[in-house]
C-alpha cells in the first residue's frame, strides 16, 4: 500500500487499514510496560506527594522531585477490575477485565509509549536512563555527559547545558499493534501527544520550564538510547530547566551547520541491552516501519520552521455568540489527575451553563508551549481548532459551532440536534451520545502538515491534537465533567456537518464531554 493511501485510510476508510480476518491473540499480549534485564537501578521514592507545586523557585531539583515528576506524568497509578456483561445465551454472564492505569488516557489502555530521561542532578550519576514505571525506578542505559551530542541532534535549537533533565517520548510499536493492527499508527501519535500534554502540565505546576522538540536526528537519538527503530522510535524530546528556555533562533550561524545522524552515531558505541515484552510471537508491521522510515530526518538541513497558517475564515452571515469572560480558572492538578476518567455508557444528560462552556474553551487554549516549529511569538493553537455539536447548553441554541479564540466567541455553522447522526456515526457505539451535551472535535489541516514536514508532519499533527485533548480533559474534570476521546467515528460525516472539507480541514478526534454517573468497579491506587 502506498503511504498516501495509507494515511487516507487511517482517517476516512479505517476498515481498510487492517486485514478483514484480523483476530487479536489476547493470550499472547505484550506487557503494558517495557522491562529491561540486568541494568544498574536507581530506586525512585514511592512516597509520592498528594499535591504538586510549592517548590522553591530556581532551586536545583533533586532525584526525589524527578521521581514525582515522572510518576505524575506516566507512572502506574491504579489497578482496576471492571465487570463486562457478555453477549451470550446465558443471562447474567459476567467476565472481568483487569487493567493497569496511568493518569493519561490511552487507546484500549495499552500505553504504547515509553519514557527515557537524560539526567544531570547532583544526587544521581549523569547519564541516559529508562523510566521503569512498573517498579518506579530508573535503569541506567548509558553513563556520561551527552550535552553536545544531544544539542547537535536537535539542530542546536535548545541549550541543553542549562537543563537538569531531558525527556524522550518513544513509541514501542508492538504494544498496541497486537490489538489494533495498522490503525495503531494513528493511535500512537495521539497517545504520544496526550503524554506530552501531561508532561507540560506537570512541569508547569512544578515550576519547570519546558520545550517540545519534534525535529531531531532520529537515528542518533535512537542510537544513544539503544533503541532498534524497527521496534521502537523516539517521537518527541522535551528538555526541562529551572530557568527560562529560550528559542535559539538567534544562533542561526550555529544552526546552519549541517550535522548528520551517521556522523553522530560514530561518536558513541552501540548498546545491546536485553528487554522483555512477554509476547512469544510478534507479528511484522511493515506499514508502521515504512511510515517511520519516511518520517526520519537524516541531517539537520531538513529541519524547517512552519509557514504562516491559513486560518479558517469566519462563516459569513453566521450567528455569533459572545461568551462571557470569566476569572482565571485554577485547579489542583494532582487531585484532578486522580479524579479524571473517561466515561462511556456512564454519561448522563445535564444542563451545561454558558459560564462552564466559556471556561472550558478559554482554559483549553490558555496555555501555549514552546516548540521547535514556531518562533517565540506563535504556538500550536494556530494549527488546530476546536469545533463542537452542542445540546442543552444555557444560552446556546442546539447546533454545530466553531470556537473563535481571538474573539472568545462561538460561530454557529448550522442549527439543530445532531445527536442521532453522531451516534449513528460511531464505529463502536460504546458511548451514548444522546446523553452528551458537548461533542467536541479537534480539527486540523487535511494534508496533515505534509507540505512542510513530509510524513513526519502527520505524527506531529496527531501529537499536537493530543496535547490539546489532554488539556481539554483536565479542564473538563475540574469543571465536574468527564471526557472520552474517540477515534471510532465517521470523519466524513463530521466534516460535512462542520462544512470544513472544502476548506482543507478535517476532524482529527472526537471528545464527548458532559456530566456522568459513577460506575461500580473495584480499583486500587498504587501509591504508598
């Protein structure tokens, strides 16, 4: 299959990306976390605080604080057992699903990403580590100072000498390919995005400055971490500092120096560590490998700055509803992380006030982030937009709307109750949209940024959508509502509803948001 066709199928003909006879071998499923064998370990304090923040500004972080950061970002936080009603002739037949949970959502709770860190702390040997979420510890992969190596791998876009930690977000392909086949490629980008979003939230709460690097020399980074790009590859690099991280665009004379991954890989020896994933039979995934290969950057000359975006023009003649401006909304991130969940059949219809909707939309877009695609005056919100189909919202007639951030207003596209059509558009109707007042859609360019970034642009777009989704979910939870990210929906139907296809835009992900009732389940927090 050609890559262009593959990307099209991922969004508009999802039934074509996997074999029609695909069956999941549940008995041979991989572990939801990566395990290494025989590496030096550094335990992280499992006595994680129930609140974040309050640290002394500019104080050098400790290993204990790094452990708190990693746990709130991607630690295993909960073990749950859910009762499943089986569709059998035997009435009342029930089975149970046991799941390890983290604070971020993930398709099927499979968590295909892994975290690695380059640590420079006084109380920890300097080097590259894997974050072992299963045991709340760091495993040493490679000891030493790699500031120069990593800075050149990032095209000198960030001064790593001032960073106490650099986080690497990787994707381990098999971890969700075993269930979703080729459709896992779309999930992997979004899962990486919500993980990046959570990293930014926790870093900000703890007083750390952060920057997301999407452009780097893949092979030199993977080589440094000891990853086989046939199985796992880094998707994003996030430097952390106690000082403000500035865009290094002023150092253009340095950035123009072309560096190749091949040259860098010669500087450090190959790692041959042993890892374990439990599966006895790993099926090949050639399309994922082809997409990954097509996305690789070989030299820093391939790095780009994004061109100005073409904003959606307002719908002329459409009704504009000005939303009320509210005071800055704040919440305790640690408690919201523990309360947040993704309701499905548990949604229940309730009236949403205009103030709640205003706060949800404004706060979702209120936090910008530094990245290596834009200059310091622009951010990712210009590349993605938020649309919604609303029902039973105070002061907002039922209908489809686009959120105009610059005016903090809703622009109506069409009026009506679209819950039935949206429900019928679900591929797997595991959410009752008749009980959902807000059905949100993240919208982005239909060409998935390929014009500027090639096929790497596809996964970057998914990651930026994921960052927005995570922010939306946290704010919704703080407002007493739940959100459930969905990819199993009719994209063509939604694009038609919002009249965006002709404008070169498309719906990337659907997030029903609203009140919900608690579900009866057995769960235990993994916190000492």
